[in-house]
C-alpha cells in the first residue's frame, strides 16, 4: 500500500509540474502567434469576435468614468450653491433693509404731502396678464387674458418689464368680463403726457405707427441729449407719474419756422416683444 | 463552478472600469497607470494557475484590443508577469501589504519594459513612454495594490478555500 501511495504522490507532483510549465507555455505561445500574424485576416477576425465581449465592458467602464466625472461636477456645483446661497442671503438682508428704508420714506412723503396739501403719489397696484391674442394685421394692439372681473378698467395704464425695469407698454382701450384690449405705445393713436429726466421739461408723446415714436412740444432751447430718459408726467390724466417710457434716440431742429424740437423716442418696452403685462388697477387715479 | 466564473467575470468588469478610470485620470499627469495589470496580479495571487493564466491572458488581450500596431503584446507580457507572480507566490506571503506593493511595482515596470521591447522588435517603433511615466505609473499601481488584493480576496475568498 505504501509504495502505491508514494507512486500516486509522485505522479501528482509530476502532473503539477507539467501544468506549471504547460499553462504559461501555451498562453505565451498563443500570444506570440497573435503578434507574428498580420493584423489583417485572422487577427482582424479575432478582434471582431473580441469586440462583442469587450465593447459592452468598455461602454460600462466609460459610463462609470463619466458618472464619476459628473459626481465631481455635482459636488462642485453644490459647493458653489452654498457660496451663492450665502451671497443671496446677504442680498436679501440688504433688500429688506432697503425696503424698510423705503417704507419710512413713503410714510415721510405722505406726512409731508399732507402738510403741504399735495396729493401724494399713489403706489401702483394691479394685475399681471398674459398676451392672449395679437392680431396679425394690427401689431400695435393686443388682447390680454384679464378683464373687468380682475379689476381692469378702460384707460388703465399698462406696464411691462424691460431689462429688469418696468416700462410703459400702453393703455387699455376696451374691456370685457375676462379680457381687455391694450393699445400699445407704438400705435398712432397713442398719446401720453411725459417729461424729460433732464430739465423736467414736459411734452406729449405720440405713437408713430410705422414711424418712430415722437415727443412733441419741447421748446427749441431745451437741453436734450440722445439717451436722456423719459418718464410719464404728473400732469397725465391716465398714467401715474414716474413710469419709464423710453429714451431719446434723436433730436432735430427740422424747420426754421418751428418753435419746438423734434425728439424721437426709443420706447423702453418693445411692442412686438410683449408677452406679460402689468395692468394698473388703482381706483384713485387723478 | 458557475458561481466562481460569475465572480471572476464580475471582478474582470470591475477591473476594466478601474483601469479605464485610472488611465483617464492619471494621463493628465503624464503617468501610464496600468490597473488592469494590478488586477491580473491579484487574480494570480488568489486563483489556481489553471484559472489565473487564462484570466491574465484575457486581461492583456483586453488592452491589446485598443492597440493599432501590434496585437498580442500585452497578452504576452501579462502571461509572463503571471508566470513570475506564480513563481513568487511560493516564496512570499501575499496577504501582507509590502509584498503586494513591491511585487506590483516591479511587475509593472517589467511589463512596460517588455512591451516596449516587443513593440521595438515587431514594429521597429520605439514606444517607451518615458521613465517618469513608467515609474510614476508603477508607483500609482503599487499604491492601489493593497485595495485591489483586498477586493480580489474578498470576492474570491470562498473559492480559494474550496480550492
């Protein structure tokens, strides 16, 4: 029995040694063959076969790396958000402080106006409305989705936001229960009493239709420069004072017999671009 | 047997992901990091040679798949590295960190050198990536070695015991 066991162990040892030599030899030979074979033909076929095995893995690996990159980006964004959040909080605090200051100034204004006997400027109240319809043939009138039910009245002033600041857009000319028609500033029938920021000179703004919007009745020697801002005047019967209308785009002295300047105006709100409008619904208009 | 095969395939996929990520990230620093080799060495430390050699060969073939000039050089050098690894297995205990780190470092340098020689021989083109790139890449691979060995041990442990 003992010699047999020894014989078996010896056979196993030989088989193990053979395996130790055989396995590396086979794989080294195989890889060597792959190296000496031309890249076309058989090797190309092997590559095609391998592509079915490896390409899904490569895609998975690539996806994993891309995901890791995104994680890094997300973390970066999160860190930035934290900084941004801190800045916004700071800005909010500053805005709150400004609001309380403004509140104090409003109260003071009301008190002083009462002493002097002047009607103080009303704060704007109103509703936001969306442009519901725009007639293709008449680009200077739009129909909005708010009407009498929302407090919209005829001759209500209509504002819109332009570059973060509100600007005069037009006036309500027709009201139904749930809609209203707005005449935009560019229309030939539109007029408004306005004043120049520089010199506080008042004039009449007239829509030009296809022509530029003009400011009439500005005396000849009035200092007007291109870019001067124009606001609604306190003498206006429709519009509250202080709404930005636009800026001076051109100043001309056309004819020698004229007694006033020809001032062209670039409206702050582009009539063709209005989408949301703010209709002032203050009942206490002058 | 099937379960063991699944584990090896899973680890192989993990290796490709790590290799891809390592190659992409460290290429910005001019280092040629070969994490596939680190995994192949770890496979050899955990598996019997009947399985270890084919896995190392396939790992090399995976890298050859991206090559355009020569096909099979990585398979050859990975098999040669596996050969050396099995020779070292009988002398060192690969459960401790130092043999893992130094073996991976040495074998990575060896594989880079062998690949360059094979490329120079078969294509007459010198493809030496640079000493700093090779040594730095080998150092990075060596730094990852304990983790890779731990992962391979964790995944293939039961199979090793069964073997």
